[in-house]
């Protein structure tokens, strides 16, 4: 049986969005990010920097015979490593596939997540264990994850005060609302930002209040270590090598 630990990690980063965007909704405007766009974050716990993370938009590719938007997420902190290759529907940014390479306090796992959006289910396989042992989660609507929500909002999300997004984790319901548009301070720099607050409060995203909607602060994506991601650097093309 797949360890309950896999479900814990998955539930920290996977969200079902109801009312946020229809799975059939097409992207009608150009993307506000280009191939190679890289956003680098400090990972902070109790306001102390303990590591670094990066989101890189790789552009259109193909997965299982379908076109997909490819995003790579990497995070490294003390006792923690997570690399994800995420593939999303090119029109809706709902996930199709995710390959995860995890090392959490010495517990190494390679996880494959396959999303069957037409069947409203996701299958999770721990490739480091018995590949025939699958964890299946079914929902009543299209299944999402944190980064799908972030990039969909960057494309065409409603940033008006009071706009609501109802979501559900595999184990709990999460409700989002655009609750603030004001100035915040991140790494000694001030930005005008849109706040998508979550209930429970451990989820919430700050975005720059401009066309790019750069995520400035992300709560809830690193649940395994209860840390926050804060914006550090933005590059229109990949700058990971230059940042090492």
C-alpha cells in the first residue's frame, strides 16, 4: 500500500477548483509569460531563509500524445528537496501529468501523478515502491494543483476585490477570495500586490498588481516543511545557471 505520507505530500499541493474556471474555458489572450521565464524564491520559515525555490515556464510540449504546457518547479532546503515536472492542458492549465522527485528528511520518493480530467480522478504511483500499487482520488469536478491555480490566475483570473474561488483538497475544503490590493514588502522591496487569501489561512498567494502577475509570496505549496516562498528574482529567460 502506498504510504499515507504520499497522500500528505499530494494533499499539500493538489486542489480541486470549483467555480474558478470551467475545464472547457479557452485562453483567449496571449500569455503574460514567455518560454524560459524563471521566478526564483527564498524559502522562509519563521522569517529565516532556509532554502531556495524556482518556477520555470518551459513552453508547449507533448505528453501522452497531447499538447501540454510544461512547468518545472524545484525547491531545496535543509532536509528537503522537491523537483516537479508539471504538464498542463494548454487552454485551461488544469494538470495532465506530474513527475515528482522528492527527498524529505532522507525519505526518497519518485512519484507519478496522472490526471484523468474527463473521469474526474487522479492516480498516484510511488515509482520507488511497487508500481502496481496506485492511490486513486476521485472528485466531482476538474482536479487542480497549486501551480495550475497560480498560472491560470496569471493568465486570466479575476483580480477584483471580493472575487471568490472555491476549492477542495482531497481531505478538506479551501475557499479563496481576493481580499486586498495594497503595498507589501518582500525581501526589502515594496510592491503593489493582489492578495488571494485562503481559508484555511495556511493557503494564500500574493501577486504583483500588473500584467505579469508575478507570484510574490506563496503560502501552502510546501506543506511538508510548513514554509513560505518569497519572491527573490525574476528573469524573462532562464537564469538558473547564473543564480547558482
